[in-house]
C-alpha cells in the first residue's frame, strides 16, 4: 500500500521517500494496458546506491554524491541557507525576485494546480511530485529559519520542517522532477508559478553550491562557451556539417544551394539548436530549401556560441544564461544583421525572446523573433509552390510549452499544418493547454544513472497517451504517421519515448519538425523529402 507522505517527512523519513514507482503509475491505453508490457525504471547498482543520494525516490538526476561526515552534511546545510538569503535579496536576485516573492507569498492552498501537473497525476499522485510540495517546503524553511516571527508560528501551526542534510538533498533532486512546463501556473487562480519556484531552487543550488546536472552545466553551458556549442561542435566541425548539408541539397534539387554563413548586413541571423546539425541535418536542409525558395535574406554565424541557439542557463542558472545571451547578441551586432531569429527550439525561444529582455540591453538589444511566423507567411501567402497532396499521411502536432504557453505562438504552426496536411489530427488537450513532452527544462538531454528511465516512464507518460490517442484508429505499422514537434528538445524526448515503447517499429509512428513538412510539400522536390526510415 502507498505510504502517506507529509511535508515533514522530507527531513525525517529514513531510506527512500517513495519506492516501486511503477506499481502506482496511471493506466495506459492500448497496446500498453498491461503493466508488465511497460518499461521499468531500473534499480541502481549497489555501487551507484553507495555513491549517489537517491533518498527522494530511487532516481538520481543530479548525481549528488553523499557526504562522508557529519561536518560535510552541516556545511551543505549552511551553504544552502546562505544561498537562500541571497536568493531573497534584491542585490543578488534582481532578475526574478519579484515574481518569486509573489509566488512564495500568495498560495491559497486550493490545489487547482495539482490536477494540471502531468508528473503528479501520471505518477499516480505521488505526494512529493505535487506542484506545491517543493514550493511549500521552501516556504516553510524560509518561514522557520529566515524569519524570526516564523519560528514561533511554525511550532503553533505544526508546520515545522527539519533543516538537515536530508531535507536539502531531497529538495535538490526534487527540483529536477518538474519540467518547468508552467501548466500549473496557468491553472492557478491567483497566478502562483510553481515552475518559477522550481527554477529558483535550481538556481540556488547551481549559483551558490555548484550543484547542477552535468549535462546542463559542464557538458552544456561550459562546453558551449569553450568549444562553441553544447554538442561539442567546433567552428571547424560546423563547416564540415554545412558542406555535407549543401551536398545533400544539391543531390536533392539538382542545383547548388548554399547555406549563407557570416553574411554581413543580412536581414536575418538564423540560430538553430546545434543538435539539429548532428541529429537531424535534414531539418537544417529543410530551412535552407524553404528560405532559398522564398528569397529570404538570411545567414548563419560561424562565431563560437552563435551557431548554437542553446542557452541551458535558462533552466538552472542566471549567470550562465546571461553569458550565452550576450554572446548571441554580440555576434548579431558584429554581423550588423537586422534581426535575430530562433529556429525550432522551444527553450531558445524562452531564453532569447523572453528572458534575455532582462539581460541584453542597450546596443545588444537587437530585435529577436521566432521563425514560426515567418514560415507561416511563406506558406499562407504562397511564396513557394506547395502541394498538400504530398503530405497525405496522419499528422499530429506536439505543442512545445515554451512556444505556446510562454511565447503565445499557438496558431501559426496550426495554420501551416491545416493548409499542408489533409489528415491533421489535434492531440487533446492542445494549444496553451498542451502537456509537456516530458523532456522540458533539460530532461531531454539528462541521462545520469536511471534518470532517463524515470523521464520516459513518468514525465513523458501523458505525452505518450496523447500520441496514442491521436493515432488510435491508424495504429497499423504500414501506415506512416508523423508527430510534428517544432522544438529540438521535444524531438529528442519524443524520439526516446517512441524508441522506449517501440512505437516506430511496431506501429509506424515517426516524428520530425515543422519546416520538414513544408519541404516535403514542395513541388520542386521530386518524391518525398521526409525519409520514413530516418523520421
Ligand atoms: S492553484 Fe495556485 S493557489 Fe491553488 S494551491 Fe496551486 S499554487 Fe496555490
Ligand atoms: S511546472 Fe509543470 S511539471 Fe512543474 S509542477 Fe508545474 S505542471 Fe508540474
């Protein structure tokens, strides 16, 4: 039977707070009704268990190594408290202090947000994954340990939380059991943003304690600043990718199509998530094809950092976010382009179009836009010749949270698909009510220990249900089906989800970007642009 977990347990319970997660999971539709046919969350090996702190739920996202002595534990707690003080001060948190305080001070405990959270509901309503759980733990620590008047009050109200190593270690892991999709915030009648609280907790751990998933920090931001891209792609490697893409384009169209690089004064500096060059070069090809055919004046940059729209700091660390945002803007200024444009990458929309407003100012504040409305203009105004008959296969659309809920880009992608895909079927719910792919806030690239198992089984569970629902009448493997995901991270999460449940092999479900569907409909391309064995 599921143990009843309370807030106080975070600092008291011995062992794992929850175990055997699979048993409590929500039911899946056909063909996965049987729990035994579903993938497992691997138990860690004895040596992993000895090394990593997995006392939250048996999963290790951040690879937190257990302290060896009581002194180390005490030091850990001390650092957390000092970081928390800074998080709550104007001088040290000028970026997000106001929205953080509004969210910390105003929760009415109505629990509307809980039903909106796919991680909470799909886990079988595990208390520790409730949107308010981590927020309330933070509130109570602040009240009891940072506010004098709170000490007495918390005793009377029974809201005491022990501030010890266990509490803080579990809170650190818990900040990586939320994808910052902000569906909860949208459902809150008073606008409390539990996603933002998650972000701020992550920020405290990263900026003040040096704790962040290696995939986001060392292999992400640090590598991007040093080598040029979070994928490890150097400018030299970029040149070879571009040469390869140009040769593919020539083979496809029979004419040379160049990808402009470092073109001074271009109208648009296009920034792709550099993962596209490695994992989905056909997506970069599709952009080049469509832009070339429509006569767009555009360029890529070959400057370190500026050929990768990635800015992982947006998920965990304001300092890292600012470093990358400034480098992006500097490259655009040096090239004297009129505007910067983000390709199909959701978190880059958030970093470049929204959060950068707080960090790139003055002459670095260059106009920044999404590529989706431009693609809409090209398609809806017939700037290139397209034949919807070439897209006669079932298509559904995944809405990246940062595109729809955060940036308000909801209809342009739909107008494109409605015009080009005769068998378009919406997921339910969709648009601003969408569910995260499960890969948001870095989850798509995080793979420490058994974290990717947990992501595919719990965080992506609702997306799996939506995809199965959209294609339930055409599940035969002979029918090619396409999940359109206009975001690199969402594509990565959906790729892993389809592989985990063998949905491509056994049920013909493929995935890809939005511009790929446009390229596939181009009358100038002989045959199909989309290769089903790769999509
Ligand atoms: S919906 Fe808003 S007010 Fe209600 S519990 Fe959730 S965060 Fe608090
Ligand atoms: S931001 Fe998303 S994942 Fe995080 S608590 Fe809210 S609804 Fe759940």
